[in-house]
């Protein structure tokens, strides 16, 4: 297994479709135990998720109910990162997001918006709201388009559902503007999690169910990218024209078992 | 005026934003007279419109009320062209269109759709309908995406409003499929009108308010493209990175005056 020739010193994981199936109330088989094995083996790991229909609090609680032993500080989400970004640059957002996530931006000045934040807004993606976002962009040449991820779709209640990416593409096309991506597959987003583990990209494996955002994004950022056959995985993902996963595994448990089976030291051996 | 060095033997025109402003109930100044001048000068002309919120009947009546002397056979619209296309190829459509235009496809078998027809659906562009269209594409590798034009926006009640193009871009991104364009800027659509006039592209000038669909599309098809400063025209159109109109004029009247002022024979001189 070529992808394991180099030691794995840390792991990044997606949440939805890797730990549990969106819309279902149970963990994916083996994933609770896989995390326990990682903790026992003392391999550092973090979660990088484009989930924008829940706050970190809501997501953390949902994971605990499913039996996962996860600390909130281990989870990297887009909305808090976007909030910091617009705060640092003094942008006033128009929010095209899910109602659950509006609270995250409650402190931001939203008068005379000069930026659009698009997230997985679900049924908030109305023609009227799309036009409001379009006008923030087209009425002011200096305004910016920020998207929380560029996912094409996700799986909910066993059905593929359109994600934020297509609606971002619509606004990019209409307003002739390229979106700033905060979230996967953006390199910056992965880097926050890597820095938190104090690891270099080539020391880390990213495990996810989204070929483009998880696998392609991780590989572009210098990591190895492993695709699981759970969540939104589709058989056609195995023959994608440009993105080739370093490995394709049945599920998270198989990925973790393979990584731990190498028996290599997962932490750098420090000089005595 | 370099663009008039070569004789103009026929004219194509957009309707909305050239003859009248969308949402307003009066003709753009001079446009009624401009058409009269063309008829008097015996210069052939046709209308090529991506209008998909009205049937040809409704559009013709609206134009007559505004004082335009236009025959329905002079108007080329996308929906009838799309209907012929899917009929010839045995496609069963899922319609993401404005309710006014649904009747155009009433005879088509719409069971178990294997193609999506997207038009300017307005408030029919809900998240639910977008997902239904997405599933027609993603559930069947052989299904096709057909879009009636790729316009970015149009002007209605003095306000820019998102057109079909962005929503097509969203479906293309989500389903990783390129849309078949029936309408401007598609060359095939212009060709129907050219053939009807029995003219070659290099003999014809296209006049429109949409830089990409009218001017860029016409130029790609081998015609000259003239931009009017009415309708959805925006000052930034004059400095577009890649599309350079052959001329930019105040309105339709100015374009027609300039063309007719050349005094050249507009019809080929046939051998005696």
C-alpha cells in the first residue's frame, strides 16, 4: 500500500457521511470504535467539516448522542472562520445561509452589505434571496462573494441533495465574480487544522466521502486523501477524470485499521 | 465606421431591452420608427429572443399593443425550438420553466423524465425544484440538460433580475454536465433566423443589449454585433475583457440610421 509507505502522524476527517449518515440517527458501522482506537493509539486527529446547517454546539451534541467521544475544540467549521475573516476585513455581510447559522453572525453589522456569505441555505435558496445576493454583488464593484465550501451535493435521508456549491456557481456566473472559499476544498481551511496539530501536510491523511472537497482538496494542500464508500460516495467517484484518491476504503474503520496496522511510530521520534 | 465597410444585407434584433424595456409599458424611444424605416428600405430583419416567460402569441400581442408592426413568423423563440429538439430525439422533459411556457410542452411525454429543460422560471426556481431537476440528471447518466439561453440577468421594472444562465450554471456544477444551449448565444439558434432570411452570417448585423448573448454570440457565429445602451446595458459592458462590440450605439434607432445611411445596396445585385 503505497500511500502508507510514509508514516501517518495525524488524521483529518470529515464528519457527515464519515461518522454518520446525514438525516439518519445512527453512526456508520465501526466509526465510534474507529475513533476510540485512534485515541488509544494516541494518534492526533481533527475534524474538518463544511456543515453549515448546525452550530458547533448543535453538531457536538448530535455527535455525543450518537456515541462519539469528541471535543468541540477538535472540530473545525466554516462559519466561525468566515466570521473571523469578515471581521478582520470589515465586511458587512448579506447572509444566504440556513436559519440555524444566522445566529453565528448576529454580532456583525449587516447594514448596507458589501459581502455575500453563501452557505448550505436549503429552502432559503429562493429566487428572491438569490436576487438579493446578486444585487449586493452587482450594485457595488467592491463587494465580495464568500462561500462556505463548494460541495456539489450531500446525502440526506438516503437521497442526494444539492449543497452550497451550485448556488455559489450561480452567483459567480451572474455577477462575474469568483467566490472566496472558506471551507473545504480551500487550502486555508485545512491549514488551520494542521497548525492546530502542529503537523505538516505530508504527515497527515484526510479521510472523507466527498471526492472533490475532501480528497481533491486534501491532495492539493499536500496531504494524502482517502475516500470512503459511505455518505455521498457514488461508484462513478472511483473513475473520476482528474481526482485519484490515495486509497478507497469501505468505511472509516477500514481506513483507521489500515493506518494503525502499519505499526510505525505515529509521533516524530525526538532526539534524547 | 469600419463595421459598415461591408454591406449589411439583413438585420437580427433582440426584443426585450431593444424594442421596449421589460416591465414597462412603452416602447424605447425611436424603436417603432426604426422598424418602419427598415420596412420602407426593404431590408430584411428577424427577431431572436430568449424570452421564455411568454408564448409567441403573448409576445406578439404585447408588441402590437406597444405599436410595433411585427409578424409572428419574424420572431424566433427558444421554447418552440427546444420542443422540436426533444421531439426529434425522443426526450421526455422535466420542466423548470415559467408557468406561462409550460403549455408549449403540453404534448410532450413528461413521465420518467430523461432531460431537464431550464428556462427563465422566475420564482419557480425554488430549492425543491432545483433538486428535482438535479435528480433527473444525477439518477440517469444518459439524461441531458437543455437550457433556453444562458443570459446572466435582464432588466425588469428598472432593476436587474437573474436570468436562466446562473441556474443552468448551478445544475451544470452539481451534476457535472454541460448544458445544451437552445437560444442565444448558441450558434444554431442564430442560424435558424439567418436561413430564414437566406443570408450568410457575414452579411448580417445583430443588435442587442446583452453583451455576451447578443454581441458575443453573434460575433462567434460570424456576424457583426452591435450593442445598444438600453435595456440591461451597463457602462462596464464597454470595457469587457474579451467581448468587443463592432459598434456601441445609443439605441436601436441610432443603429438603424447608421446602417441605412451607408446607402449601399442591401440586397445582392443579381446578374442581368
